[in-house]
C-alpha cells in the first residue's frame, strides 16, 4: 500500500529549517458497539434472558450477559469483525432460542448504559422469544378437588395455551394416564378454541388408562389460543371411601429449533364419597337382639340400591345387626320386608309386627356412618326407629291422649260437684 506523508521543512515560525525529521508510526484499533434487544409477543421487552458473545470462529468474548428490565444488552469496545450472540438461558416461561444471532462490527461507535449513542454507529440485534407451552388440569370446569360417588360421571379438562409459533413445531403431544381406580367413559375429545377437531388435526389414542392427543396438522393451529383435551371418567366401585385419587397430565414438544421440552400439570384429586349404614334389630319391650329380620335399601326414586353389582339387602344376624358399606352419598329409605319370629308360651311360632313405614336415612360428608336401632313389637302399636321422627310422633300422641283424659276426668268431677 502507498501512503502520502506531509513533512514540515521549517519550525512553527517558518524561520529555521528542520534538518532532522523523526517519524513514529502508531497503530490504532478501530472499535465498535452492539445493542441487543430481547422481546416476546407484541414486542414486549423480556428481562432475564442470558447470552454469551462469540467471535465468528467460536472464541468466547463475553458470557453471562443478562437482559435487564428493558430487554437490552449493550456491549462496546469490540474490535472490527464478525460476531454472534447465543442464548444460554431463556426468560421464565419462554422457550430457549439456541440460534446464532450474527452481526458485523465495521464502524466505530460508543453507547451509554441508558442506550444513548455517544459517537459513531451502534449495531442493532433483535431477538424474539416465544412462550413455552404450559398445561393445566381441572375437574368439572374449574375444580382442583372433587368429592364424588362411585360410578358417577365427571370430566377432566386438560388445557394448554397454544404457542404463537405452533405452525413451526415438530411435536406437540398431550398425555394423561388415569389412576387404576378410575374408569374412562366414552371417547375423549379435543377442542381448539371451543370447536371439536377431527383426527386429521389432532389424533386421540386410548391404551388402557393412558390417553394421548397428538397434533398432526400444525398449520391448522396457527393463530389459535387454547387446546383442550376432555376426558369423561368415573370412580370404580369398591374404592375406599375418602381415599384421594391424584391425577396429572403432561405435554411433550419439539419446536422449530429442535428444543425438546416437557411440562406437567399440578395434580387434581377426586375423593370417593361413600358411607355405612348399620341397623340393629331389637325387641321393643325387652331390647333383646332379634335375628332374621330382612331389609332392603331403596333410593329416592324407589329403586333398590345396587353396589358392586348386587342389590343392597340384608338379614339381621344373631346380634340383630345388618351392616351395609360403600353406600354412595344420597337420600335413601330402608324397608323391612320380613319381620323376625319368636316362640309363644304355648310353643308355637309367631312373627313380630312388620314395620309399617320406611325409615329415611341420608349419607353425606357430615353423616358418613348411620347407626339405627329398630324396634319390633310382638303386638300392639308398631314402634319406629329409636330416635326417629316416628318416636316423637308417638310421644306427642301419647301426651295428647293423656291431656284429653285428664280434661274429661276433671270436667266430670266438676259437674258432679
């Protein structure tokens, strides 16, 4: 290369010739600056993204560069040359972007921490992140816990917010594996923004207790907001009452940058709600326990209750006891279908009087175990359940009769006087 150098022949005043001229070459390295801005949807600045800065050949220049609240990373004093930023940690709730964001420093420039350019030109680098898929699970709308009777339908709703860049995804699978104490009812469905979709868009597979929903056509989800997998289920019969049955769902995905991710929902819980009815059959006179009384349990519609495929009936044992378990919460009536027998003084066998009216019972969270003492009489009035409304009724009637008799007695006595 050819350079032109101007050499002064005289001193500053121009009166004295310079016979000796000394030249000292000095190398000055040109340096520039870069301003990276990290944004999400709607150009929202993202804090907490961490980057490393490399030269083109892979030499690391700086590391642990984190975006502040304004989403910027500013670096100056960079020699002329080619560089790239690479994200090492994504902001919370966003998918990591491992892309090499390249730039070229070829002009000098300086920049303050507040973004003010103090000299020259500053290179701009823009990096956008997309939110990572999340997953949420609820029961019957928006519940996280549900007490429910066995063999009663309820719904699981697994929701994910569809990523903005879903059309470029390579995998998007929602999976829910139900507890063995549960039964899937019917066929699960997937709804996108409230509209059910077919298998060409999302394919559903059921294998035993496992339900998977796999996206097949990502372009059909572009611009959509919510993905819902809905599963109808029941608690099996015979499951221990009050036992908590937890359940979660998960999502597996691969985005356009081949970032592999998995997220799991918070657990939700269903609790089987059943109770116990225990009857004790006794003689109304001497309270002796009576064997052989037969009863049946009916629901509020008059149908015999069925538990574990069997009708709820019973015969009192030698202790006068009938015990029914795993009775779902609800309102019921107990009917006596056959009264016990006894031996009369002459050696013949006779039956106790059959209860005339059914006995109302309720199984609930606050009344999970119902114990009843049921009296039978050999003759006379039929006595209902001890402590029930029938006892009160008979007491009131008895008092009324006594009051009437007393009134008549004193009236006659007054008339005679």
